[in-house]
């Protein structure tokens, strides 16, 4: 053996192997530390995600609440306008009925006076044709008044009623609540 005794060579080899073992162990610890750092980085930051989701939910809820308030305010003001219009229409209709009643009473007075005149004429022998003309005029007046009544009824039936309005408002609120709760 050229460099010495086998015990010295064995001791040197043993020292090298021990040094190599120590170096491999050091590398293993470094790799283990890197792996644990990667594991920590790839872990989900649940606390941050939960805080962000809560903040997002609060912002969306605020916008929906404000939007709902604006819509409700608009609907209430529109409802007030509709009620005011209906009150004006009702007052106009009542005034028209009063005028029509007064006209009818004046016509009735005219007709009564006409009948009184006819009674005077009848006493002097009035022909039947004259009576038929009066009856025809009254029939025409009745038809005209019935036509006017039918027109007013038709106009009233075409109005958008308060019941329909509140049904539409309820449907809108139901849709908003479904969309807010995530139901399509």
C-alpha cells in the first residue's frame, strides 16, 4: 500500500464518507426547508379570501339597498301622481254628471212644458204623427245619452287601475328578492 497502512486508508475513507454523509444530510435539510416553504406558499389564504368576500358582499348589499330605495321612492312618487290623476278624473266625472243631471232636469222641465203645451194642443185634437215625432226625439236623446254612458264606461275600463299597479309593484319586488337571494 502506497500511502500508508490500511488502517490509515480506512480511517481517511471513513472520514470522507462521514463528511459526505454530513453534506448529504445538509442538502437534504435544505431541500426539506424549500419544500415546506413551497407548501406554505401554495396554501390557500382563507382568512384573506373570507375578508374579501365579506367586503364584496357588503358593497353589493349596499348598492342593492340603495337601488331598491330609489326604485321604491320612484314607485311611491309615481303612485302619488296616479292617485292625483285619478282624483282629478273622478272630480271631473262627478262635475260632468252634475252638469248632465242639471241639463237633464232642464230638459225634463222643457219636456214637461212641452207636454203641457201638447195637452193644450191635444184638447184641440193633435194628430198622432206629432206624438210620434216627440217620441222619436226622446228615443234619440235616450240613445245619445246611453252612447255617452257607454263611452265613459269604456274609457274607465281602459284605465290602469290601482289593483293592477300594486300587482306590478309586488311582481317587481318578488323579482328583486329572487335575484338578490340568487334564485333565477
